[in-house]
């Protein structure tokens, strides 16, 4: 039997999980197929970024004050279009859109809200650095009425699913529905995501930290003390690994362990990562893989959002490594 014949695709994996729940209707599988279709299209464009017309700036800035690249706009449009045909999607939240995106085919009614960062790390595309898509899915409290902002501002612990797609030497999708983290690799020969790592478990501790030390002078004093300690013989010392693309850095941390740090700075006290569609999905994945995620004060998934594009510091990774960072923040060492 060929490897293709015996491969477990993402669709098959989801179907098997659904059979374990008597109330499953197949709606979630149909919704997720919209995300996977969009990411296959994005992956194809990322692979030929130097050959097509999607390279460079599109003009203007997004709600974050960041330059919008052509690939940002393309990825956003593809996701909105693919999800717009899913009748159970009520509204969408994207980094590239200041307001809620209402699903026109449902009039804003539906069972699910989809949140996403269409193309994290897109400024690195011209350098062939890995980039990614991040997504989270919330259940709508009342599917019979049009969804509104209050339905979106749920704490991360309410997520019913989350995941990311990493576009690199291979295209990898990692997702969770609260029953562990599973990874799939896009097989270009058959055009399907194939199971490559089931029930991913993050190492409990690993002497690796990942952060942009170029900004260390503006980090909170506790984080500066942590970084100084991590370089001492008493600490190990720690190895530093930083790619500069959040999805890529988190992916490595998920597989190899350690801690990913994105603290606030003197210029950006609340940090730069967005809570709803970047930090909450990654925190859900981290916890489902046996790790932890904190904003420096408490569990990320317990934090109640107050605005659509709210920012937060993030410390995510192996439980013991996150706890070590928190000890410095609490000034216990």
C-alpha cells in the first residue's frame, strides 16, 4: 500500500473525532474546510512570492498603524471569501479590518465566530522567512440573532478551536479543539493536509528563550533581570532562538520547548501582539500541549477582552520555563 493510500488526512481525522460525539453535525468540519482551502491558496502564493505581482506594499496602513502589504490583503480577502460561503459563520474578526466583518450570506447570524491574523510576519516575506496564519473559533451565544461585538469579547477559555498554519520549507497546520494538539503537513502531491504529529506534547522544560533582545533596553526591569540570569552559568546557560515571525517562533517552542517572550516595552507598555486573534489561539494550543501562557499577571485564557484589537504581553511555552519568567515578574528571585 502506498504512503498516500494509508495517510490520514485532516478531514478524516476530524470525522473520526466527530464520531466520538453523538451530537456532532459536521458543521465544524465544513467550517474548517473553509480555513484549509484558504491556507492552501495562501501557501501557493507564498511559494511564488518573488515571481508574481503580490510582492511589496499595497499602500496605506491597517488599524494597527502597520504598512499593508499586497500579501496581507490577499490573505485577508481569501479567508473572508472562503469563510463567507460557510452558512454557520456569523461574523469574522481580522487584523486587517478595523470593524467586525459580517458574513453577508448569513446576515450576521450563525453558530460560529472566526478570528484570524491572515498573514503573521508578512514583512519577512521578501527575505524568505517563515510566515503564518493564526485562527480561533468561538461559539455564538445566540445563533438566532445577528452577532455583535459583545459576542466576540469572550475570554480565550471560551474558544472551541484554534490553530495556525506555518508556511515554510513545508506547510504545517496545527490545531486543537480541546482534545490535544495535532499537526498536519500539506502534501502537494495530493493537495491535502496529512497527519504528521498527533497529540503533540511540549517538553516540560527546555533551556531556550525566544525574544527580540534588540528591544531589551525597553523591557520591564523584571524581564531584563530574567534575561541577564538566563545567560549565567548557574542558569545553564540558556540558548537564544529568535526568528522574528511569531508563528515560526511559537512552532519551534511547541516542538522543542522553552519560552517565547513578547513583553511590553517603554514605547508599547501593553505589548504589540493582539489578544483575540494571536495570543488567545496560541495560548489554547500551548495549554493543550501541556504548556502554559500568561500575560505576566495571570492566565491569558482567563483575560476578558475589552476591545477588538486589544494588545497584551505574552509569555508562552513550557510550564516550568514560563513559571521561571513569572518568578522574576513577581520579584521572588
